[in-house]
């Protein structure tokens, strides 16, 4: 799953893959280790979302991580709890709805559309 996430999100360097893996495994040291390096911090964030590490993700969001990026990572890894969190944080579902649909993940499509005014999907 880590390899798939890296491919889908364009994380190719060894350092980015290591950051994704650290996030995926819940290594809290990554919060400070990757801070200040946008590329690696984003990769770490992707891993934490994909690994379902709520406390790390909450902290990264508090530090300014994008809910839209988090939603993309959550959809790529089918993390329903993270999809819900990112929706609560104001993520734009339009950027990921097609990914969930293309993956055939009906549960995520329903979750993404839950509570959404269909006129806002324009």
C-alpha cells in the first residue's frame, strides 16, 4: 500500500519514500524531523493519513497541513475515518470524488457525498 500511495502521489525520491514510511508507521519523531521541508513533510503527512494515525494527522493539521491534500491521501488509501476528518476540516471533495469512483470504492463515494448540497458540486 505504501508503494501505491507513493506512485499515486508522486513521491519518488528515497527521502520521500522514507518519510511516507515513517508517517505510515506512526513515527511521531517525523513531526519535527520533516518540519520545514515541504516535500518531505507532505510525504510524511501522506503516510500518517494512510496509516490512520489520527493524533499525528491532527497535529500536522494544526501546523498548517492542507485538508485538501489530506483528503487526497485518505482517498488513495481508503481511510474512511480520515476522509471524515478532512471533510470536517473543510476539504473540497470535488478534488477526490473521481478517484474514489474510479477505484470502485462506493463506500468512500457515499461518505464523500454525505451531507453535501449537490448544487455545490457544479
